[in-house]
């Protein structure tokens, strides 16, 4: 940190196993990726190339090299995995990840429907080639999954080899663990936490109010994802009580 302040909560440091910040890159240029690393490197743990953007991103290898030079894990969005899967090209997906030096992989079924046992099989298969993050929840706002089912799915996917389970929200934060308004489905979240270790869950939380909810519920070292590149520093300040929303969270006494 740049100067000394007391009563600052202890943050985990890279390489972290919890307290993760996953940034969503929806099409940054190579220079913008360099800028992100220049400012955000201490605070970013994983970069996701959102949905299928990696397929159409110019100079993809050059951008990935920027992240690689900073030892920044990168993975392709789950929608790309689903695009390969629905075309019966899972082995091609693995080959693409190897070709581009991507060792993190997301397995999701938010846009397509597959038997859960089959999804777990893909998790197990991909975990032999890299670190798997599996996403639970549908991108269809009308598809409401009851809490017991979220728990059942998350538990099975961790057992199949996923390093983390991602709680679906989309980039807008208005499905899955959130209502259409962006409001947190608090009962769902709290029930999940009775059965699934919080350090194994990556909560997609693109909106500030959503980030605040999880910081207040779990603490400064909660795993948060789908963070916009320009919000990395603001989020880190909020994590440690240096933004108005969390200013009093960690103070022993008020002035």
C-alpha cells in the first residue's frame, strides 16, 4: 500500500486461493490489457475473456501474451465451451486451449441443456488438462433453480474436479443468484452457504450493490467475479473499507 493506515482488514495476496477478483474482459485491446495489468495486477487474480469474444478478438495471441507475462490466469467464457460442445467439438476446445496456452477452463450449461452427469463428466475430463471452474445457474431468467438444487449441483461439480463453482449472474447481474432488478436472492445465497464452503464459490457480482452485499455478508476476502476492468481499484478500496459504502465496516471506534 502507498501509506500506513490502521484498522485495515487483512487481504489475501496473489497468488490467492480465496479473496479472488475475476475481471471480465469483453474485448480489451492489447494496449488496454497492458493498462489493466499496470494498474490492477496486485488486485486481479483471473481474467475471463467473456462469452465468445475470444473467437472474434483481433491479435488474441498478443493479448494473451500480455497476461502471460504477468502470470495472470486467463480463461475463455463458458459460452465458448458450450458453443464447442453443442457442435460436438469438445476435443477441439481442449486443443484450442492448449494452442493458446490457456490452462483455466470454464464448464457451463447456461445456454444449453445437458444432463448433469454429462456436465460432470466434462468437468472431470477437462480437469486432466487444466484448472476447471464450473458455472451453476441458467442465463434464462425464467428458469428458477431452487436452493436445494443449487447445493446439489455445486457439490457434485466440486466432487467432479472443479476448483471453484461460479454462481451465475451474467455480465449484467440480473439472473441466477439475482432477480431481474439486480437484487440479491438473499435466501438462496445464505442457504447455499450452509452447505458449500464460501472459499470455493466465485460470486458473479458486476454491480456495486451486489459487491457490497457479499462484502458485508462474507468479508473482504470473498471471491467476486465479472468485475469490469475500470472497477478493479474501486472494488479493492471497497473491500478494505476505503469507500463510503464500507467505511465503517472495519473500524474499532468512530472519530
